[in-house]
């Protein structure tokens, strides 16, 4: 590479790092901004309109009027009208709707939007531009062309976590027959929490609120032919509602997620429970979560996640001034406060983990926890000592992860042993993240017990077994809407290779195959996507650049191929920085059950991570060459 090109890349890296630091909030950490969502907006509007209908048909509610501090039917209707207007302005040309404003249409979101416009028409909702009938008709046509209810069920297979809520939403709107909605065994929520994994529930571990609320409304509408089961479910209504109330966060938002909270709200309202405390808190959350343009995001924020990603991206730079700029002490103290210190009421998780957010609806998981461990470790520079509180926090987090590991050696997201459905099984991206965090923990402070090393060995064996024939690994929480089956082997492979670099496994056959796949799947423009031929994105190029820069420095296997590919990628990203397009996001994130999202900070974080790694490796390599001369 010419020196002029290298200087250009280094200047771009500095600009990108400054931009990332400029995105901090007053306390020094990052908040980010999740994409607004047609899916979330449709479910929120349906929940609000169900509440409007229930309130307006209840004479007592009408007589009560607008009570101070309590949202009423009139306020719900205004919010719903604004949401409908936003939806009508964001329909794709094919008549369908995607999860985000950058997403291609899919049957799930389009069914939800079609249903809410159909229901709104019956309530006489405001339609100033007279567009809603056309929006509704075009959405209905898209659903029919896409295969309707059978296609929806096929999309999710055995996992009822999202297919049943969508059908319930549509049945409440009157466009799907209740007989087509698969019942959910809400009575199982009355079983003690410790037995949930053994029950093999038809929904994933985080969907317990949906199991209860949606299960109840389906039972109310369908009944059951078996008198014993009918008796059992009737007897379980009160107790399961108590369970639901006990796991609802103080702000009302289950998982901080508008869709899940809205599904719970509309279902209980459909049971005639508008005045129930759970419904009231759900409506408060929905009202508090709306954005100024009338839409709703998929979740409130990823504050903890984007903060740890940002810290760990900055760590890639040789320049240590970023710690003073944060300042590191403030971010560290904030991050330590986000660690769970008590048993989580929702999943029963022991103390020690972190979730993606600093808000009450978060749940500790095996991606945010290793990310937080890495950030706590990286917020100290070389030679700095760790406080007792930091050491205790790291030990508690490490122990939490140790106890979460599945029997197959991999790590699941939330709960050990819930292996029936994909989003509860072990995953490669999480397992690699845990291994990388533990390796740095051991390097800096030393493992407190040999069992951690044995656990790591099991994790490595799991990853080796999961490698696909082409040398790639698939992740759980990221995808690509233009790749077959919505998969993202680029993300999964880069995450595993980063772990292999830290574990000194780059001389393995598995690592060399993975590196060759990365190099061979680089696009002709120098960037990457999920695979060669799909348009390059900033996020995916930054991820590939980060790990290939590390591989190039090691000088093993395909290191020369990695170096050449990394140079091209660094130049591609530098051009994005110069053009002012480095912050343009792509919807590569999965938010449960194939719900797409993008995060405004992802492209900048991943670009900084890749460019910093490239510049620091280049400097170290240059110094090493000078020393050998």
C-alpha cells in the first residue's frame, strides 16, 4: 500500500473515532437510537384501538372522563391516528411493509399492518388524506400473493413465539378466524419457574408474557373441546395473571419491547380486562414510547450494548487518550451499576449478568454480559490495577456465564437448557463472545478456578463442531435480508475468528478455512456483506476488517491474503468517512424471531473498530520492521 493511501486511512480512522466520541450522552456513555418500526407501530396502534373500543363501549369509562394522570380513550385515539398516518406513509411499492424503513416487505409485518387498518376502519379513525382504503387493499393483496396464513406458519415452523401473536392480532381485528389461531398452554405458567425448561414450551424463554396473555384470549374465544383441559385452563386464569403481574417491569414494558407489550395489552383487553393493572401499565409504556413522528421503535434502547461495543472498538486504537476523553471512571461506574445484583423476576437468572439496556425491562443475557466484561477490562490501560469492586463484578459475571453454559458446550442467550427452539439454543456468536471475554479476564487477572479453563475447552469444541462445510459459522442475533434464509455467515465467522485470535487458535485448519472464506467473499469494491455479490455495508466491512487486520499481524496461515484484503477494506471504509456516508445503517440486526432492526450507531462503531485495528496493526508492524533492519 502506498504511504499516501495509508495516511488517508489513518486520517479517516481519527475522524471516525472523533465522531463516535461525539455521540456520547452527558454522562460519557452512549445511548444510540434503534430504528423505528412498522411492525412495532402496527402492534401499538392495535393495542390502543382495542383499548379505545373497550373504553367507548363501557358506560362507566365514559362517565369517568379524563382523569388526571391517566390516559383515556381520546388520548389513545390521537396516538393511534398518528400511528396510522405514519404507517400509510411508509408502505413499500409492492404493497407490503418491512420491519424497518430500510427493510424489504415481509408477510409478518404486512399482515399486522393490514389488520390494524381493517380494524381502524370499523372504529371510524381519522383519514385526512383518504388513503387508508388503498393502503389496506394493497397490503391485503400482498398478503394473498405471499401465501396468507399457511405462509406465515411456514416462516416460523415449530416456534409459536411470533406466529401465534400475529394471528391473534389479526383475529382481534376480524381478518383471521379464531379457529386458525393455534392455542397456547398458558396454564403452564402456573408451574414453578425452575421447571420451565423441562416443559418444552411452544414459545421461547423470553416470551412468557405472550404465553399467558395470548393464551388466555385464545381460550376465551375458542374454549376447548376437552372438559378436563377446559376446567384446568379456567382454574389457571387468575393464577397465571398473578404470574404475569409479578414479572411486569415497573415501567410496564416487557423486554422494553413495544411489540411484546402491545400483544399482551391487546390480548388482555380482548379478555375484557381493560382495567387490569397489567393492561394499565402496558398502555402507559406504549404512550411513553411513541416517537415524535407518531411511530414506535422495536425496543426502547440498546444503551448498555452500544456502550460496551463503543468502548471495545476504541480499545483497538494505540492512542490511549480516549479513556481520558470519556472519562473512563464515569463510564466504568455507570456500567458497574447496570449489572444485576438480585435474581431476575422474569427469567429467574441469578445475579451477575448484564442486559442490553439500562431500563427496567431488560433481561441479563450471554451477549451483553461478555461485552460488559470486556469493557470493564478495557477501561483500564496497560499497567493499571483493578479495584476490588471491579474484580468482584468480573468474578460474579464469569460465574454467571459458567452456570449458563449448555451441555453441548455452547452458550444460549438467556436460560440454560431451553433447547427446543432456535432462539434458546446455544449459538456461535455468543459462545465466541464469552470465550474472548474470559481469555482477557484470565490474561489480566487470572482465573479464580480451573473449572473456567475446562469450560472454555468445551466452548472451543462446540465451535469446532458448528463450523459449516464452507468454513463459516452462523450467528443467532444478526442476519442479512438479501441472503438466502436471511443468514449472515460474515457476522458469525468474524466473531468466532476474533475468539480464535485471542485463544491462539489461528494455526488450526478451522481458522484457515474461515479466513479463506472471508477473503474469497470480499466484494470487488473492497467491502463485505453477508456473502460475495450482496451490496457492501459499513457494518459488515468493519467487522471483517477488524479480524483480518489481527490475522495479518499474526503471520500464520493465510495472513498475506488477509493483509491484502484488509488494506482494500480499510480504503473502502476511509472513502465512506470522506464521503460522509459512514453512518448510514443497514438492517442487519435480528430482534427475536426474524424481526429486523438497525441501530444508528452500529455502522460507526464497527467502522471505528475495524479502522482502529488496521491502523494500530500497521504501526506495530512498521515499528517491528524498523527494529529488524
